[in-house]
C-alpha cells in the first residue's frame, strides 16, 4: 500500500474517475460544468482553509462531488456544488463560498443578503430562498413519543439538504454530522431515517472505551451471515438497509501511538467493504451504511480523527439556530401545550 501526499495527488484524475461512474447521458453535461466551475471553487475552498474537521485534498474533492449526481441544470449544479464543498466549512466561509459559487456560475441568488439560504426548486426549475415552515397541526400527542417534532426553520432546511442526498438509495455515502452539544444532530438524523423505506437503525453510543468489538457485536445482533461466491457476507436481517449510527464517534481514546482502534476499523470497513474476523477470514458487508455524529474536536474529551478516515467519509457541519429561529421553535412547541391548558381554565378564572 502506498500513501500519497496531497502534493502528489491529481485531483483531475479523481474527478474523471467519478465522472465515468455517472450515467452516460449525464457525462457530457457534467464534464463541461466540472471543467468550468468545480476546480475553481475547490481551489477557493482550499485557499480559505476554514474547515471544521481536518481532511485531505481528496476528501474535500469527494465531498464536493457527492452532491452532483443527477443534476440537470446549471442552477442546480451551483446549489449542489455549494452544499458539497461547503458542508465542512465554518458558517462565515460557507456564506462567502455561496457568493463565490454564484459569481463563478453566473447565477443570481434570489436574496443577495442570504445567498447561503438558496436552493434549487425542481418544481419551478429555478433558484429559491428557504422560507420558515411553521406547522399548524401540532398537538400535545406529538410530544409523547420521546422525541421532539422537527420545526423546519431556515437552518434546519439547509442542514437537511446537506446530508439528505447521502441517504438516497442511488447515492448512499458514509458521512459524519459535526456540531456543538445540543444543536440537534441526532434529532435531524432520526427525522431523515424515519423517511427511509425498509431501513433499520442500529445506534452505538460511543465512550472513551468503545472499540471495534462493540461494532462487531452490534453487527452480529442486527445482521445475518450468508455465503456468497466471494466468501461470507453480513447482510441486514429484517430489512434492505441497515444504518449503523455511531454517536460521539470522536470520544474513543487513542492508544499511546495516537491510533484509535474504532476509527482504524471503520476506515478498513469503508475502504475494503469488509473486515477480517478473529479467524483472519475476510467478511464482506452488504446493505450497511455507516453514519456518525460528533462534537468538534476542540471540546474536552474529544480526539482528532485521522485524516485517512475523514477522507473516505463525507462531512457536514451544523450549528446553533439564531435568536429568531429559536424563538419560532419554542413558539411552535408551546402553542399546542398552552392552547390545551388554557381551554381548561374557566372564563371567569382566566380574567
């Protein structure tokens, strides 16, 4: 195995390989847009170097390409390019990338003050700005399931668009959602998981002592082993797809050489589509998607992830909502609760 540095890596070769994997009818159209816009936008992102999670040149390029599958128009390409290359950027750099992307592609954001809140509306075939979507049908019963309802604020809609494409059957990608404590990473992920067909979610709550053994135990509980022409394969038991969701994936403590056994194992699984069991027999994985979430590496008890690992997963960063959006969320939550409580108060007592 030979590890190449970023200086020795040819990004154009990586882009060409990705392009050949796309449907033949899309290749010519994508090739022109990639040549005209992708490399310039990638160069701008690398020059800013405002990444939330450290990754490699190839990891950044693959992040950018991951949203481009199936785009039909230049406007859609611009929005997809922004989400892909900007997913791992800090908020200020993401906003600046939005301006740069629309400038490069000669597209006009509907709201020049909030270009980062622009998306492509397939129904109208044009660029549109996210609008707050407040639910009118929330009831007290919606809070009894143990999880809070998702209010589609501007930030929530933008965050969902950042990683929803990676959950689609034709574009399944391993990815990590990064954000501060309590910003809603798990809430948004489970909101998306519930929309998937024939999918089971197996959650691993990582601690400082979590190792590859815990992952193997979870796979043994949720998968069955079958024999194929390539050897043994783990497949989901009762569904078509298993999502292995690792919470706080950067909590496991590295050894004295700085290596995390869990991260090294996940890297092997993603690179080779399987792993070697205790008998040194290779076991493949089929129908298993790895998703993780974590706090930024700078917080206490967290550890930096290997760039070899972050280069083979897609990265998405989300943050706290601003005051206005937080006010809207609490207003939507309190409305059905207060409405039910106030109805029980006699009219004279309410006065």
